[in-house]
C-alpha cells in the first residue's frame, strides 16, 4: 500500500491539475482514501471542456472493448457516488440533475438500419442491454420523432446529468475532507528530485511541493505532459452544441441520436463531421449536437456547422423547425489517436499521473476513471483492467497531424 501522507501537513500528497469533471473525480477518489489533495486550475472551476458538454452518460455509442468496459463501470458507479456525496454533504450540495432516462438510437435509411442491428448485437454479446424496437413502437418512446425511422434500439442504461454541478459536488467533497481547490493558478510543469521523480508542480504562483501530480488538463493535457518532460499525443477536437428555447415536458423524452453518431465518435478524420444528437434538459431546453473537427484551439464559431446541426435535428424531430435557438456553444475535447483515455502513472516520470484523452465521453467515464486512478495510486486491486489505458501502449506512439 502506498503511503498517502507527506511529513508536512502544509503540502498536498497529490496536486491535481484541472478542475473539470475528470480532475474532480480523481481528486474525490484520492481524498476518500485519505490523500491530501490540492486541485489547481488556471481558470474558474469546471469552466473548460466540462462546461461545454451535454452531460451524457452513455454505453450506446461504444463498441465492445476497453472503453465500453470503462463506461459500464462508470454508469454503474455514478448513482452510488452521487448518493454517497448526498449523505456526506447534504442533498442540496450533491444535486446534479441526474436522470437515468435511457437512450434511443435510430436509423432512417436501410443501410443504417443494418449497421445499427449489427452494432447492437455485438454490444448485447458484451453484456449491454440493447432492446430492438419495431418501427411501430418507436412513437410510444418518442411521439415527436420522424416517422421515417427504419430501425431503433433502446438503451435503458444511458443517462444524463448536469456536468458542472457534478464536478462541483465532487470538489465540495474534496474541500470537506481538508483538500483545497485553487483557481487562477496555471501549472507550468514539474520539479523533480535527483532520481527523476516528481517533487513539486511548478505554477504561476510558485512551486507546490507534492508527492504526485495528476495531469487532468483535458485537451491541454498534451501541452502539460510535454512541459513535464513526458509528451503525450493528446490533441483538441472541437465540438459545437445548439440550445433551443424551452419546450413542454415530454417533447423529447430520451437522448436520441442517429446511428451515424457512432461512426463519427470513432473516426480519426480531422475534417468536420456531424451527426444528429437531440436531448432535453430538466429546464426544458433541448441540446442539439454534435460536431467533431480538429482545428487546434481555434474558437471561431462557424455558421455552417450550426446550420448543419439544426437541419439534421429538424430531420429527426420535425417540430424543432419552429423552435428558436437561444444560443450555441463550443468546446475542445481531448482526443487520442486510438480513441482511448490515458489513465495511470507515467513510466518516464515517477509521480506523474495522467487522466485524460476521454474526448467527448469524459462526463460518462469520469466516475470510473477517478476510481481506477485512485486504486492504482493507493496500490489497491483495480476494479477493471487498467492495461488498455496505460501510457506505454502502441496506440499512443504516433501523433496525428
């Protein structure tokens, strides 16, 4: 078992760089095990990628493999974690609009219907609950959905939450256990002992001595890893979301997306890709996505992207044609060449840990990611195989252009 306390109580055991939902989940899981944690962020709490997502907790978009295993573990853990936080902090401080409402994946063309059927069958073989729906039953799930649906699969395990509320609840637990969250502090790299192990994280406010550093910088994780002397091929991938005016309850009952969403998620193409994703929030607004494009950190809002998203959403839900869009927002997601997160200690720099590369699935994968990293840090038996997410793996050898 790893020693979790440094001799000096004024210094953290672990400095977590990044206050988004991944960093917050890691900090919560570490502090629950007795580690003294400091969370550092150059900006406001959870104001980066986490604030620009849709809050999806999904198994429906993941083929059998390590990411699906991580997703299933995380979806099982989220309600337990939220219940534990409510007991510890009080229900009001742990409320994050968690809704286990399920997901509906539809195909409006015969080719898409065949692909969706094969995909769902493979997931069922891996243990996912995926219910094939005859076209005639689809309106009972989504009355306002287009009648052009050729095939549909319902995923009762899919859920949704408000990501910023979830992250702040996790960080509230860290604070309640004696940890700290420091904003306005930019992490610049690490300081090392003579043997090369981490002894501090260098920041804009001076060094923060610690026994370990967790790189939870999201799309900026590649930059921080390079500054720490252990480069990672983590790149930003931009996505856009439209937000409509509030609709009556039940206008959109589930997370609904076109079957081509799965292909867009798994693609490594740098060019613009869009697929239809529609879901309502508890406030009644409807979130419309999704797009993926590698444009570096260019924050330009491109009208053509918004237009395509709106047109495709109206194709699935014709009633949306008459609903005003209140705003649009975009964010950068941390992309890796093999589409798998990086979770664990870096063999090139003892004491440097990574929790990044989740791209657009970070909200859903956060609960299991934090638990896995904390288990590895504490020397516990991990609840799932960490090997596919290790730093030293073939899929991270090449940096895409």
